[in-house]
């Protein structure tokens, strides 16, 4: 048999001994790791890649490298989701409105909570027509602290989102910079009055320069690629409920953010608060 199969006798007996002894320790470890990687990938709704799954594993007590996690994902045919490049333009500039200065200069994270808030509007397609989502995020923690969805993109939409942020943060002891693009909603007299009444200073980037509001554009990419564009939304009511749930339950409280140490925004804010209290 060995001559026919062109293997050595010693090789055959080694194989038979290995088969009788069951899987090796390395094979068992590999199978155990594959199961955990698959479970964390599924728990992320199939969007996490190797870096975030690595963080999940290490939080669970595993000692493993990113390359090992990536190899496990390749074996199982798993992959994270990467952003696409296209999104429709929502910035409508009012040429007659006075334009606030850019007070941020792309430095969105001032190292403290409630120093810079970023905001923008995006489209959401549904079977009953377009919806418009305005979100306000803290530049330090990346948490969405205010949001509003409606079938219009008037200044009322922005004011509702900013009002939610103000209500969540409470009385603002110091002025907060509210940074956005040059859309007519953000340069309007209506929003200027609201900002003045609530200790907010408006700031806008340049028209057509997405990097001037890059932090908010990054959030839209995450929302669309990891969640919204993966499903069909026959009704506006279903889309509103699902987006609100994703923002509050998944993005703010579960999704790991690479810029804040691979933890979710709410946990990051809690750490900042606890550190400040201890100091």
C-alpha cells in the first residue's frame, strides 16, 4: 500500500498514530478561536473586521494577535464591511446669508467633552420617498447626542437635532462650537437665534470641501455602509424607528470606535467622567 501511494512506512504509521490520538492541541485551539471569531462577527451584524473582533476577543480574555484573527476570518470566509465612495449632495448654500467663520480648522477633538459639536444632514431613501436625517455629535467622544428625522430639510430639522443635544447635555457652562458645512440651514437667522440662546457658537467649513466636516462625513459612511444601505425600507415609519434604534443602541452603546481606543462612545464618556471625578 505504501509503495502504491508513494509514502514511507514511517509516515503511514505516524499518520495512523495521529488519527488515533484525535486532533492536536493546535487544531483544537484553532477550532475554538474560529468559533469565537464567527460569534463576534455575527454579533456585529457582519460588519466587524479583524481589528474590532480582536478587541472583542481581548476583552473576553483571549491572548491573540490581529494577524491570527485575520487568518481565522479568511479560513471561514468572513470579512468586514468597507465604505463606498458615493453619497448624494445635501448642501444647499444661501449666498445671501452671513457666513460664520471656521473655528475648528479640522481639529474636531479638543480633548474634552462639549467643546466641539459637529452636525450635518443626509438623505435616507425609502419606498415612500426621501427622509432627511440631521445628527449632532460630540467631537471628543464621537457620541451622537442629538438627531432628528423628517421628510423635509428645513432649519426646523436642524434645530430639533441641536435642541435634543442641548437637552441631553443640560445647561452648558461654557460656549460650545457647533460646526457644520455651509448649508443654508446652518447659516440661517433661525439657527443663529437658537445658538445664541443656548450658548452655542456656530462654525462652518468651506463649500464642497468634505474634509472640513470629515468627522460627520465619517459617521454618514458608517451609518449607510454598516446598516442603512444593507436593507430595503418600504415605509418611512419603519426607517425612522430603525435608524433611531441603531444610533442609540448600536452606534452609541455597542460599536467599537477605532479613534477612541476601540470602545463605544458611551463607555468612552463614562471613562472621561470617572477620571475627572477621581482627579
